[in-house]
């Protein structure tokens, strides 16, 4: 049943960008909605409750005391999935899961057709994803300023980044 749903609905609800123009449209929508330039998506992962697979053992048993699998997704300003990874063990962390994705590997090695950096005020900025603190700092990924006792500028940055991630986040039933 899941395979049938996937095959029928993926073209409508999972539109992975393939061109610079598509990424530019996403960045424009996110800029209009959340006032962060050159953002091409918000990245997050969630544990989804499942019935333990046959012979699954403890691989799918999470720290919240139920069986789950990880849904990792990149979403745009309109809550559309741009990329998903489904089925990882709940013991794997989000950073480890996403870095294995072909989509992210292409971004990481420069072979994905991201738009070139563009000028915003005095700065030339690359196109990026936004994520939470679990993800590694990369040229294509912004994450919150670490630690506590932030300066006012760091607080504003963390607020803006958090705000941009809040809209496209997956369900808060994590």
C-alpha cells in the first residue's frame, strides 16, 4: 500500500528542484516570507512512530520508548517537500542521515545546479539550507549560533534563523 501511495503521489507532492531557476524561485519565496536571503530550504528530521518491523529488534526502538523510523526532509516556504529520506534507524542522528543523501552529496560536492552567490547589501551570499544545531557547519548550511550568553547580533541571527525554520518544519509530534 505504501509503495502504491508513493508511486501515485510523489510527482505531485515531492518536487525536488533540478535547475538554478527552480532554486531561485524557492529562495525568493523564502525571502518574501522569512526575510533571509538565498535560503533554498529548511532541513529537519523527525521520529515517526511505526510498528516494529519483523526482525527489527532494537534498531527501531528510540529513547522515547517506542518504535520509530526517521523522516528527514527539506521543505520550502509553502510546506512542500523538496527532498525526503525515509526509513533510517532512530539511533542515527540527523546529520549522519542527511549527509548520506544523494541530493545533499550533490550540493556538498558542487554538482547540484545551485544558483551562484548573489549580492545582498554589502555582502555576496551563497545559496544555503537552514537547519538546527545537530547539523555540521557547511558552506551551504546555516545553523544557530552555538552556546549561551549571545551578543544582541547573535540573538537576532538565531531568532531569524529559528523563524525561517519554524514554518516549513515537520509536525511537532517528535
